[in-house]
C-alpha cells in the first residue's frame, strides 16, 4: 500500500514539475514578432522590429476598463517618475501601452486617456492602437503581440473585456524577460529592481 502511495505521489510530483517547466520554457522563449506594426496616439507608425536600443514595459489596456487598467497605468506613472530621477526613462527603457479595444480606442481617445493621467505626449511612453482604415488587420497585429506574451482577452459582447492581469518586460529584441501583476498587485519596487538588474 505504501509503495502504491509513493508511486502515486511521485507521479503527481513529476506531473506538476513538468507543467511548471513547460510554462517557464514557454515564457522564456516568448518574443513579440518583429514584423508587427501599429500606430501610436499621434497616428505615427510603430514597428516592433526597428527599436533595438531599449527595454520595454508593455501594458495591455482598454480605456473603458473600470478598474484594473487605470490602476495599472497610475502605478506605471509613479514608476516612470523613479526612472526619470536616475535618467533612464526614454533612454534605456520605454513604456508601451497597447489597447485591446482598437475599435473604440482611436488615437484621439488614447490621447484623451493620456491627458486624463497627465502623461506627457512624447516618444518615451507610446499608446498603440490600429489604423481605422485597416482596423481588422491591425486588430490581428495586436493579437500577435498579446499571443506572444500569453495575454488573453475576450469581449463577451458588452464592451467590458475579460482579460489577463499581467504587464510584461521585454528586452531590446522584444524577447520576454519577466511579467508582473496588474492593478493593485503591481509592485513598483519589484519592477524597478528587475529593470535595474537588466540595465547593470
């Protein structure tokens, strides 16, 4: 009986270990496709394959989100201030906020969202969406980025998206480094320390 118990326990342990290993390996190999091109809040084109100089903190939002998205943005603003104090924001790391609702979140809406948070409109923190002339195509481009990071989202039909709750740090080649909880669980110090470790 003890032998059967031991075998069952070992089987469960191996299964759990294999599952954890799968997710760790999957994340370690995650990379945003270089060909993905979106537009920013100013209507300018942004291609993920052209910027090979900076780390990127990637946030997925939709502007109609009632809670976790704006909370995350607010915490990122405070993180930005810390990076600005030591002169790395915009130079060594940039922020990218990508909407998962490009039909409603036009460049104008994203600009308004930025203004509501008093985020300066420059090239150091970009808010990305799709071109309304090619919105179906660009929505697929956004999905490529989300899928690469294993960020899941779905519109149940009422405009209130169900989505994963992680932000992502990627390197200058858009390869996954780490992920962090969104909302009230977003730990500014943890993200700050992770970024600084990569910059050292």
